[in-house]
């Protein structure tokens, strides 16, 4: 009984701790005045109007979404062949590549930011949107690699055997048998990259922060210039996008299983 | 067949890897080596770096403040990771014992906290701890403070914010292992007379040690690299290496110095990785 109460209060306190920033940012975005009052004093959606009327905020929002979408596509295009070659051929090169991808994820973010600042300047190609996309794609490649490898491991070998017995070649197996089974894992990996790229600040700032202003960069710049509730609107929009994405994954797939948990 | 029928077997496995190899060598391998090279270049006040080789950037780091900053960042990373894992471990354990629907809800909730940029989380902490919000009155009521004052900037705010940032990652890395931990194992230990503490130490810990080490490591590295939280919520003396590196590159326009500092931070991260692996392995032999 006491153990149960202790467990419950632990969970409630942690939930409150985790929810606090989300609740505060949402609350402040509905403020009527341009102040960071919480709870909001006069509820209004004034700042949502301001956000979408301001071409600066709108384009930063759109730019962030575009960068995140492309980064997640590129990231999966790198991760899928590695996971496939490891699974299908036990390729040693694939394992090496996986180690490189993991290393990139285990470097402190600030170091990655300096690495890409130096790299894109050295190429004579600073301040371009491709820099942000490609840097995010390789930095986060470890995530789709993990989810897709998990997907391959969950494939029943008997299915592949059956397909081969019926005369399917590698390509057919990949297209007809593996792809549908792996789709949820690929989507989960893409969503991870999408969300992390959407919110990443320091790499984006170092590689092209002055020319390619993403939403986190714009928020950080306006934080320095003084408070504007529009930045909370941006945050709420990101949260909604994120929660929708993850709920979608939970609806079409088995979220606990996609995250590597035990099957239902 | 993948590729074409004329490609021999061994090569067939290599064809799909050509793009990943190109991407990872070009965008991780080469940039990484370049960082080391530029850390050995002389600075250029009007540009990024100049030609030639010099150890000026490294010898410029041989002072007390830099050593202190490095040690402080290292210690903070260990502290945050230890606290993150000690909160995240029981949290994940409880989540994995919940009904499926609750598990999904908790997972979506944790993932939702990842959808806020660390910029926004730092900002909301600033709001939360400011004088205007009720939270600042709490220490007054408890008699810890004379009058309501803003709780930022402070070390506590930086620490709390960093723990907040690592918590979802600890859960996500521990979840697969704890989820597959059969409840029967713990039951069996209890039936055999083990107290919960003994059952945890002898059954749960050995099976989950690897995941806990990975979780600790990811949290520590995340903290080592964190730039926004210490900058926004801390006083200059709470600034970590990450902030100092950012300042060297952005405000100081000294890219070789920032690169040399990054190399030092990388060495710190390597020591941390080695130490974690060593401890995780050592415990396994006992």
C-alpha cells in the first residue's frame, strides 16, 4: 500500500516536472498582453494572428519544417542500406559505417557545431540551407539506424524462406515482403530525425545561422532582444506537430514495439 | 537480384553501401579530421584561420581558468547523467509495468517533451523561475528566502534544466531492456526469499547494466554539449565548456581556438566513455 502510494507520487511529481515547460509555454502564448504572465490574464489568440501575419516568423517556421523533412529523408537513405546490408549479408563495411554513424551521435553537440562550421567554410560553401540539412541528416542518422535494425530483427526468417521457395529474388523480397513489414520502423526513424532537426539550435546556427534562420534560431535571437509572445506560438505549433506525429505512429503501429519494447 | 546479375556476390553487398559510405566518409570522417587540422592552424583575426601550422591554440589553453572550466563541465556531466539515470531508471521500470494504453500515453508524453527545442525549454524555465510566477514565492513560504526573487540565473536552474533535457533520453534508452525484463524473474527471486533490494541487485541490475551504462553515457555527452541551458540560465561562472567554445567561435572569432577547445572536450568525452565501459564491465565480472 505504501509502496503503491510512493510509486504514484513519484510518477505524478515527474509528470508535473516534465509537463511544466509545455504548460507554461502554451499558457503564455494565450496571453493578451505582450508579457510573460502565467497563468495568462486575459485569454486571447492575438499572438497566433501576429505570428502568421509576420512573414519573418512564418518563413522561419516553414524553413524549419522543410529542413527537418529533407534531413529525415536523407538520413533514412543513409541508414536503410546500412541496416539492410548488415541483415542480409552480415557486411563488415556496413558494421564500420554503423560505428561511424554511432560516433557522430556520441559527439557533444557543440563539437559537431564547430566541426561543421569549419567544414562548410573550408569547402567555401558557408551560409547555405544544404549545410543545415546535410549536417542534421548525418548527425541524427544513428536514430533511423537503430529503429530500422530493430525492424529487420523483428522479421520472421520463415517469411523470407517462404518467399524464396516460391521463387522470389532479393529485389522481390525487399519490395514485397520486407518493405511493408519495415515501414513503421522507417517512419519512426524518420520522425525522430524530423523532430530533432526541427528543434536543433547550435549546429544550425553555426553552419548558416545568419542566412538560414530556423525557428529555434529566431526564437533565440528574439529572446535576446526582449520577450515576444509570438515565440511561444511557434513553440506550441511545434509541440502540436510533434504530438500529432507520435500519435500517428502510435495509431498505425505499435509504439512500444517500435521503441524496442516487448511485443504486445 | 540487387544491382545487376553480372555483379559477383561479394560486390553485390557493396553496391547499396556506396551512398552511405560516401555520405559518412564525406560528412563525418573528413570534417572530423579537418577539426583536428584547424585546431593546429594559426588564427586569422579577419577571417577564420590562416595557412600554416602552429600550436598557439593549444598553448593558449594552458591556464587555470580553462582547466577549471573543463573540470567543471566534466563534473556537471557526471552529476546530471547520474541524476538523470537515477530518476529515469525507476520511471522506465514503472512505465514498463503499466497497462499498454498507459505505456503509450507516457511514451507520447515523453516524446512530446522532445518536440520543444532546448531554446524554448530554457526560456520556459526562465519564465517558470522568474519573479512574476508563483514558484519564486515558494522558498519565501518555506522560510528559505527573505523575499521573492528570481531564481535565475543560478546553478540550480542550469542543473534542473539539464536533468529535464536528458530525462526523455534515459527513458528511451532504458525502455527496450526494461520492457523485456520478465516479471517472473523478480517474482522468482522474491519467492526464493530475496528482499526487493537484493532482488534488484542480483537480478535486475546485472541484466540492465549495459542499458544503464548507455543511458548514462548519452546523458553525459548530451550535457557536455549543451550550450543554451547554461548560457541562458546560468551566471558566467556556471558556463560550461560548450558556452566557452561557442563564445570563442562566435564572439572571439578565433576558430582555431574553438577547434582546439573542441578537441579537448572530445578527449573528455572519450575518457567518460572509457570510464563508463570499464565500470560496466568490471561490475559484470563480480
